[in-house]
C-alpha cells in the first residue's frame, strides 16, 4: 500500500496550477448517458474517482476515448446494461449519479445502494423520493435500488428537498432533462458544480434555468444531443493549496483557478491573517502574514457558505494559529477522523459532538499517521508540511481519489514529499542498514 513520506518545515514557493473539479467531472461524465451522441469533456482531472466513473460507463456499454489525458470523448450509443454493481458503488458513492440518466433515457436503472462511509451514513433517500415524485417506481432488491419509469418516461414534477443535497440535485436535474413536462427543484444545492452540470446539459439541448440558485426549473425535452464542455477548476484543490502556502509560511501563485467559487474560504482565511490577492480572474497570490495567524471559528454549510470539503484542511491550519478556534461541522456527522491523527502530531484538539476546538498554536511533530478519507488525507499532508521532522501518511489511496499529481505539484514548489510503497520502504531500510554497516 502506498504511503507519503513528508519532511516538513520548508516554505512552499512558486506557481501551482489547479486541475479540473472532481465533483463536477463526475456528474458531467454521468450525463453522457443521457444521449446517443458523443460528448467531449475537457479538463477532466486524472484522479482515481474519474477512472472509476469511466469504468462504470464502459461497463454499461459506453465507449470512452481519451485523445488527450484530460479529454474524454464518450459515446453512450450502445448502452445494454442499466446497472451499477456493488463492486463499483462500494469503491465510489458517486456511482449513484448513473441512476438519474439511466432512468430518464431507458426508463430503468439498478444501482447498488451505497452503504455508510468514513464521514457519515450518507443515505440517498432524498434522491429516491425525488425519482418517485417524477413517477418512478423504486424498490430495494438484494441491496440494489431498482427504479422504473412505468411508461418508460419520467414525468416532470415539483421536487422539494427537505435537506440540501449536491448529488441529489444533480441526479434530479439529469432525470428531469428527459422527463415529460416541467420539473421544479426547490431547496436545490447551489454549488458551482451544479451550475457546471447545467451548462453541459443546456449545451446538449436541455432546458435548465436557475442553476446556482435555490430553485431550478427544467423543461423536459424528447432527446439530447452531443456537446463539448470544459470542466471548471477544482475549488477544493485551490483552497487546499492556499492553506499549503499559509501553513508553511510560503508564497504561492495559484493559477487556473476560479476565485469566485471559493469566496467564503478566501474570506475566512483572510480573517485568520492569510494574505490572499486576486492577481486576475484565474490567479491568486497567497502569503502568510508576518504577524502570524489568529484562530477563528468556522461553521460548514452548503454553498455559498464554508464547505465541509475544506474543514479538515482548515483544522490543520488552525493548529498553527494563536488562540482557540471552534470548528462546527453541520454537513456530515462523522467528519473529524483527522483530528485524532493531528493530535498524534502534537495538535491540541477537543471534540464534542459536531464541534471541534483547536487550541493553538502548537508545534507539530512528524509521526506515522493514517488517512481516513480524501479531505482528511489532505489535512494530514498539510500538517506534515508544517511539522518538524518526518511524517509517514498511510492509506494515501484516499488522496489519489481526488487530488491530481499532488506529490509532483507540491514537490515543484519545494515540498519534501515522496510516495513510497512497502517494497521501496523495505529497500530504503535495507539501504540504510547497508550504509550503517
Ligand atoms: N443526505 C441525506 N439523504 C440524501 C442525500 C443526502 O440525508 O438522500 C444528507 C447527507 O447524509 C449529508 C447531507 O445530506 O448529511 C449533504 O449530503 P450531499 O448529498 O450534499 O453530499 P453528496 O452529494 O453525497 C457531495 C460531494 C462531497 C461533498 C458533499 C457536500 C460529490 C461527488 N461529492 O456529496 O464531496 O462533501 O457533496 O458538499 O459531489 C469530497 O469531494 O471529498 C466529498 C465528500
């Protein structure tokens, strides 16, 4: 199993470029199932979750060509299977995004019901209730969700989400795009990824209005056609690298990003003392303040508020800020797994329910730690970059799911980070012994 070996204490300096957004590329790839014509997606990040999503499309019968590493040309003209099996869904929950498009285009879908994961129980009841509102018959058979549109086509309806759900909103948008009549989604998620998906759907001939607001209206059409689309930059990767600059007291220029998509993150980090300048619409310059960081409280909430996907990285940063900071996690019930690993590195953090209090500032020390989910891994990388000595992060397959080339990107700005696996670790140990002898 691969690990990261990080020696901390070097300020990061230089330019770092942002990849396409994982959480936008995932629904956009699922949307290719809505048409028999070819969809070309550019700026798809080369990360494990996207490789899994591609495999899902291919298993269903789609052809996926990659004329360039980050360009996917998908033709779903020969879909013969309408099923996402447990083997795939258990490795990636976003496979549930196949439900909406399959149900809309073929009137049937079978997708394994995802179980809980490291950050919470994460049910999909709201997706299923919404499909029922669009006329689908939904049942659970041997652990699979089986959905059917009685006369082969969904019917537009009013969908009122009792809780904001990102993939739920995306699934319903895709399902409604081919439904008969109009669908209105109330209490829709407003993440930039929702807007990006709506852009793609509209390029395919869908009629989606209001994406990015609480109410999305979709006028169903008979057919959708081919289109080309470029995925937006990853706002969470951007936020992670802003923290990387700040936590190492470095100076980074972050290019190919979209600062407008992470206003709440930029605002909060500025409050703590991080100096962030918008050089132009897609470039940020980040420096840590000479007078040091101040602890500030934060609460995660749906967009446009502070995202849960930046909570772990923010916690790592707060270990380096003077004073207390209270971090409230309101989206997922179990998203503090990184806290105990940060404590192993010398952080002073107390957890009470959905609230974590970080008492700063503490000197972080390198230690062996274990990643528990994607963003938790990112927070451990950040802490390790600031720590004195060597940190070995185990289970970095989590980070491979969503951060493209993180080792290469961080090394290029001066970080001392290496990927090792058990055999190379063994070799290093052997080499060390040989040298010692
Ligand atoms: N929820 C329900 N029932 C549902 C759907 C959601 O109770 O049917 C609850 C969830 O359990 C959670 C809350 O509603 O408590 C919000 O969940 P949401 O559905 O918005 O999350 P998601 O769509 O499963 C996406 C991202 C996550 C990100 C969340 C929140 C993708 C592929 N995943 O998940 O990204 O944390 O929105 O912003 O878009 C990540 O990238 O590391 C990641 C976990």
